[in-house]
C-alpha cells in the first residue's frame, strides 16, 4: 500500500508537470507525445483499412483472406516487429528518422486489424432488406454504400477505431526502447534509475489515459448510432412469422411507395 501511495505522490507532484522545469521528464510533455503518436498512427491505419473494409463488406470479396491476414497481424509481437523494422529502416535512413519510421510503421500495422474488422463487419451487419430497397429505388452501388450502409454501420466502424486507439495507447509504451518519447519514456527511465515510483506512476498514467480516451470514444459511438434504426430489426407478423421491415429507413419507405404505385397501374 505504501508503494502505491508513494507512486501517487510522485504522479500528483506539480513539479513533474511543468514543461522546462528541473524535471527531466515533464509528464505533460510525455502525455502530449503519447497522444500525438496515437492520433497519427490511427489516422494512417484508418486511411488504409476503412476503404478496404468498406469494399470487402459491400462486395464480400477477399473476406477470408483478410480475416486470416488480420488474425496473424494481431498475434504479431509488438517489440519484435519494432526491432525488426528498426533494423530494416536503419540501412536506408538516419538514426532519428529510423526510430520514428519504425515506431509509426509498427503501431500503424497493429492498428489496422481492428479498424478493418470494424469496417467490414459493420457493412455486413446492415439488413439486406434495406439494401435491396435502396437498389429498388434506383440508387447506385456507391450511393448505397455511402448513404445507406456506412451510416447504419457507423457504431461498429467507430467501435473498430476505438479498439485500435486503445491498442496503440497500450503498445506505444514500447517505442521508448528505440529512443522515442511518450509515457513509455517515463517507465523506461524509472527502470534505468531503479525508481519504482516512476515505473508505477507511468503505468498508472497509461491506464488513466486509456480509460479517458475509451470513455470519449464510447460517447462518440453512442452519438453516431442512427436514431430509430440502431440495429436492424425484423417485425413479427400477426401469425408470429418474422418478416423483414423494409420501412425502417426513408429509402425503404420510398421503395414501398413506388412498388405500391406500380401495382395500382
């Protein structure tokens, strides 16, 4: 208990948060660096994974290959990947550029699987009856994807990004082993100086940062849920038979109206 209280005392010491103070590792700077690494890597992974996930979810092509590939990427050891990329880029780039490139590449690779899985699983989860209604109304495939599937799949898409963010926050700590900053620098310096307060304080910082960011993303995930159609549902008919509800969206209502008009001619 004393060990934990001592770490909290170090963590809440105002002198450790002042940039440019006598403290060699201002906590505020390390938190900002950690967030910067996370934002950049997640954005890069989203640019790569989201279009691919939308294509797979909409067409169903390459699904098994991507599932196998992302499963293997999730099992990849972070530290081993980081060291391998550091050695690889070391042959072509300077030392400082090599460290940044290797760290950002490794973290981006680790962020891609969750974002990709959220994208294609979200598109696949959209009710097929709603998509058929969109096609019946004359929408093109691109319009179906952008105006029907993606809006309805947003909760799962944000959920995939949320998982990627948490994974990057947790694993960015190892970037300190090749000279980068972030909260991992606090932990590695604590190991070097045999300072248990700094080690535990850094671990608590990573945990607190992950919890705060996860709470914000959970709120965003709730906000992007389409009103009245958070999850595709089937209505049960008078005889207990499940029938697809093609009127859960404006697209479905328009398709039903056009069908009724055609039948009346």
